[in-house]
């Protein structure tokens, strides 16, 4: 059994900000970043409501298909994002997500990577930047879901 | 913690109180070594013999055909390796895609050592194709290893039909019966099986004891080489308390076989209740040819670990995949072999009952589960699609 | 039956009451599988970790260096085979003539599989010759396996001196410490040992559990291949109760090391008493370099089995040779290796004490034994010579 922190379990059982964002005001935009697929066993849709003028994330919600740490990471991510400037948010790392949960088991770090990638996807979409694949990745596939290799995970964990 | 509702009996079982009572004297009172030349130790030989006869009786075997081991994994490893050593010229092994890691990982290792292994595929019901089996068998096939019943789906293989075919080609036939023993009647006297593995902790004996059936006349080479214990078939001081426990557990399992119908009724109640109350669910495997205690159910659009941890809040114990693979991130190799759609593959849960399971417990699961599934599906991005 | 006086602790030991108390909850209450994805099973992982740390502490090792096994024989087999698999090009093994059958019989088997084995001889005190060791070592030597202390005579080998030499030749160094653990202090941190075997039932834990120390950095291939248990180093559902018991027994053994002098005093009293009261007797092995609990005494002109069965009448348990070989009619290979005269060889008896041995028991043996030996000698045709 995984050694999940109480924080992980708390977010898993009482996830914050689940669902879609449907309502927006003038001057706000809703974007979605999606990663993973049902084939892989993990997928995340991250929805952001961005205030165009201040470039601030006013709301963040998620829909996650995945394990307890994927759900908890998504939930924690939305909390971290609310109120951040878009450019600040870009700098958010999966490590910060994991730390906000009091840490994740090493084998589960990629669950937080999923959050960071969904965030990247959402903001790239917002900025109109094309999404690149993760093809350059070498090493053993750990998470088939995103083509994340152990080398990449090690890089990210450090 | 809430009262535990233990529906994970294919992973391991509670030790029966009678089994515990039977083994206890061999820890602090009769702790001697059965190989000793004094009454204190020597008398232990008798109880080991009695246990051997109890295990033999459960299998319809002779006492001399039972070798005590430390677990199912040891039995599986010992059987395959003995079969290979007994026929050093034959370099081919046949098994199935859905075996336990104790067989599959051993076979992968043997491939690197120069053996060829055929992994028979299974259809969506988890059954192998006899034609594929026959096409794979050659004079070079040393051993065919097929599990009696699958630990994840409970699917039962037609072992004797398979054995008939195997025998035509002169190969040895090993059966991993870890999940079948105590759940379906076995009779080695009328069987085609040469080697059969069982494990104590799946039948209410403790962990750390198992047995291997070796048909009289089958040449055997020990995996653990040491003293003359087990008539030279397994070195190491006998785990006397474990052996006594396994004997008692075998006796109780034999008695219990008569009332296994009760477990099936509860299993069916659970399964029907789930299918009726929760949409987008399906039974994995072969609903007809199945262990009476096992139900593997796919819940679409959600992921197994999340289901298990939610159930855990209510003290309900179940599993996804085998306990052995749940440390990994891969979906179960057994369910993948069935060719399940991805939407189901990741959200499949095994409920496995025992003679201790009560109707109240089943009712409680049926009360709790729909809410758990609902909540997780609400979180899922695929639900609304 | 008379009260048992158990002086056969090198064969197997009584389970300590505290060890039994520690393991009991894991049979019927916390019976879960540590690999499970529910709290009921998952919580067991913690107690397994604790036990691993207790065993590690006894050896001065790190937790990650401990692999739980089912017995000393498994540990010995696993260690040698892992050392060979880790160095597939090296085909030479060095061991001694006086090892336990778990090493000797494995080596004989390996000779048939194409390995060369050097069996170092011992002198009359049971010690090997360093020159012979060095002359045998080559770049082709994969592993040197020497027991820490001999089970029959208690003779202790100068393990670190041997290890120094072994390391110069780049071979792996395995030590069968089944008899040494708990009787002499060990510290892997400052040791040359790469692999070390121990067995629970020799240190007041139950039969059916043991451990292998694998030095960090030493490549290891499992003997039992299966699930991911023991970090892939030993497949099979963990013997949780056994593991907990071994942990507790290790903790107690560590405490007991401080008062092992008491055992030595009793052993010396027994030995001196026998030598003083019975003519034509001698201590076998090395009186100085010996386990504090073991005395192996040769009684000229009579035969061991007869002595044992006579003692048995008084409830006194001892042994001739190891329990493992006493099923055979051969005199002990260990005593033969010492080059004992025939008149002694067949009449040698091992007394092995434990922390449970009392002075009253020793006194009783001293009271009974002279009569027993006398009677048998009167029957002997050699006596009058
Ligand atoms: C030195 C030595 N090595 C190995 C063993 C084998 O241990 P086990 O009986 O636990 O397999 C024994 C005891 O029988 C022993 O004394
Ligand atoms: C079908 C099957 N074979 C083998 C095993 C291995 O048994 P053990 O855990 O006793 O080594 C198991 C259980 O884990 C099993 O379900
Ligand atoms: S997202 Fe948690 S295991 Fe892949
Ligand atoms: S005379 Fe009995 S063993 Fe040889």
C-alpha cells in the first residue's frame, strides 16, 4: 500500500474545485488543458478562468480519471493556481504540487507531473502556442499515459 | 477504525481458530526437531506425518506424493525447475498469459537462460484455445503449466481436458492450484496432473507454508538442497507448526467443500446487487466457469486505486489486480489478456469471499458502493462524454 | 515422560514467550497481505519494516540489506546461487569440508552442473589453513563460503581474516552464520562479508523463517521468482507472523549477547564434570575458539545412537552429528574431517545449551551420564582392550 500523507488522503476524499467552469463575465476567458487518456489509466482536464486585463487566474477546476494521488494532485493544483498571474502560474512545478501535499511516493510523482502538464497545456492554449509532443523523451516508460520516462521523472524530481 | 469487511480472500485469508489451536503447542511446548534422535524431537515426526496425510486426503493423493514448501511461489518455482531438470534435453515450456507472477516471471527468466516459452492467449472469457495448445506442443515440450483457477477473475480452466492433450505429447503437466484448493474438489487419483502447487495462507492456514504434489513416479529434483528432510525433496528444518496448521486447514477445507454453495449465494447476491444498482458495470471473465467466491467487476470511467481507497474508508477490503502487481502502476496483466476495453480495464475490482463472509457484510457493501462509484464518476472527465 | 532437559539447541530452539506474544496477533487479527491497497493489509507493511530493522540491528546492517527467507537452507542456497549468477563467467567455488549439508550438497549438485568446487580441509581443531585457501583462490573463483561457527563442534572460524584474503581475489564472500547469530556479536559495518545467512529457529523464533544479509552494492538474483515482495529479491507472500517473530527474536538475541557468559559457565561446568567423572573422553574440536553454548565430547568404545537413546530415558536431549545427517548411519562428516580416531568418531555427542538451560539441568546430566556410559561400555567388546 502506498504511503500517502494525510494531506493527500484529505484532498482525495474532499477534492476542491471539481468539475467544469461554465459561467464567465465580460473580460474573462475559459481555457482547458487536457493530458492523458482513458487508455493510459490517467487523464486530467484542467479548466481555468482567466481575467484578461489582469492576466490573473480567477478560478480553476479539474476533472480527473486516475489514482488517489492524481485526484489529490489535481485538487491541490487548482488551489495553488487561484489568484496567480498567468506568467507566475507558468513557473509552477510538479514539485510544488507534490510539496503542497506533504510529498508523494516516488513512484507516484508522475501523478503530479500530469497536473503540471495540464497546466502547461491550458496556458499554451490560452496564449495560442502550439503544444509539442514529448517525443524527445528517452528511457524506460514509467507512465505510459504521457510517455513520461524515468529519466524525465528524475529530472523533474530534482 | 470501522469494523473490517474483508473481501480480499484471494490475496490472503484469516487463520482459522482451530488451525491456530492445532499449531500453538508446536511453538513453545513441542518445539523439537523431527530429525532428532530423542523422543522429544522424534515424536514430532508423527504429527508431520498426520499433517501430510490430511493434505494428501484433500487432494486425493498419497502421503508420499506431498512435499511441504514455504509458499505457493516456492511450489511453482520448484515444480517448473524440477520438470526441466528431469528432462534436460527438452527446452520448451508452455504456459498461459494469465498465470501468477510466480510462473510468469520465472518463465521470463528461463527465456534468458535459453528456454523457449509459449504463453497461450486467452479469449474474452479468459479461456485458452485447445487448438493453440495442440499446435504449440512438440516433443521438445518439457512442461505445460496452467493454473487451475485464476486469482483475479476466478475463471476455472478445464484442467483435465488440457491434461489429456498434454499427456499425448509426453510433457509433464504442472497445475498452480493455489486458488482452486479448498474451493473446488480435486482428486489426483483420477487426474492427469503430474505436479500441483498449493499455498496455506489461501486456505486459512498461516503464511509461510505450502505444499507441492508430485505424482508418484515423476522424477523430482529439489529446489532447496540441504538435509534429508522431505525425503530429500526439500532441505531445511521442517516448519513443524506451519505443517500442522496446513494439515488442519486441509482437513477443514475438505469439510467446507460441502457448504461452499453458501459462499456462492453471497457472491451472487453481491454481484447482482452491484450490477443492478450501478450503471456501466460488467463482470470480467467467465460468469459460468468461476470460483464460487470470486467476483471481478469493471466500473467504467474510473480508476481502481481510487475505488479501493474510497472503500477503505468504510473498512471494506478488496483489490484491483493481484496483490502482487498492485505495487506497480500497470493495469493487471490478466485483465489486459482478456482484451477488456480501456474504459473498464483501469476500474476493475476483485471481491473475494471466504467462509467467514456474512450476509450483513455483503449488504453493507451494497449500501456503500453506489455512492463511492458515483462520487468518483463525478470527478471523471469521461463520465459526461 | 520425565521432565525434558533440552541440550540440543543447535538443532532447534524453544520459541521465546515474548516472541510468541509478538507474532500471535498476525494470525487471526492482523492477517492482511502487506501488498494490499487497503489499510487492513497495508498497515502490516509497517510491522515488517520494524522487524527488518530489528534484524538489521542485530547484524549491524542496514534495513535494505536484509531479505527474509524461509530457513537457513534457503538462505544458503540463495546466496551461493546469486553469487554465481552475478558473475556468470566465474566457475569456481571454495568452501570447507565441514559446512552444513545446505552448502555441501548444493556444491555437489553444482559440480555436476559444471562448476569446480574446492573443499578446504580442516586440522584436528577444525581450523582451515590460510595457505590452502590462498592457493585455491583464482580470478575464476566466484564465491567463497565459510560458516561462521560449526554446528557440531561449535568451532569458530576467523571469518574476517578469511574475508581479507578472499577480497584480494575479487570473489564474493558468503558466511553461513546460522549457528553464530545470537551467540557472538556481529557487525556488518566493519566486516568483509558480502552475504550472510541466518535462521530463526536457532535463536528462539519459529521454524520456517530466516534471513539473508546482502551487502549494499552486491548484485543479487532471487532464488524464488515471483511477485515484487522483498523488493524483488524473494517472491512469495510475506510470512508476516514469522517475520515479526524473527524481528523480536533478533532484538532479544541482541540483549542476550551481554549475558552469554552465563551459558558458557554452565557449558564449562558440564564439560569439566564429564571429563572428570568419565575416563576415556575428550572434547572434539577447538576448546578455545568455540561457541559458548556448544560442547562436543567423544566417548570412546561406544556408539552415539546408543548413548542418545539411553539419555533419552532420562529425558535428556542431545545429538550426535547434525540433526540433518542423523537420519543416516554414517558418522558425522564434520568429525571425520577432524581426523578423529575411529574409537571416538562413533561415540561423539553434542550438548548445546541455550539461555533457558539451568544449573539444575546440568547437575542432573552429570548425575546420570556416568552410569549410562558405564553400562554401554560394559556391553562393548572394545572396552577390555
Ligand atoms: C550451520 C548451519 N547452516 C544451515 C542450517 C540450516 O538451517 P535450516 O534448518 O533453518 O534450513 C543449519 C541448521 O540446521 C546449520 O546449523
Ligand atoms: C494463482 C496463484 N499462484 C501463486 C500464488 C503465490 O502464492 P504465495 O503468495 O503463497 O507464494 C498466488 C498468490 O499469491 C496465486 O494466487
Ligand atoms: S496518475 Fe497516479 S498512477 Fe498514473
Ligand atoms: S549396527 Fe545399527 S547402525 Fe550399524
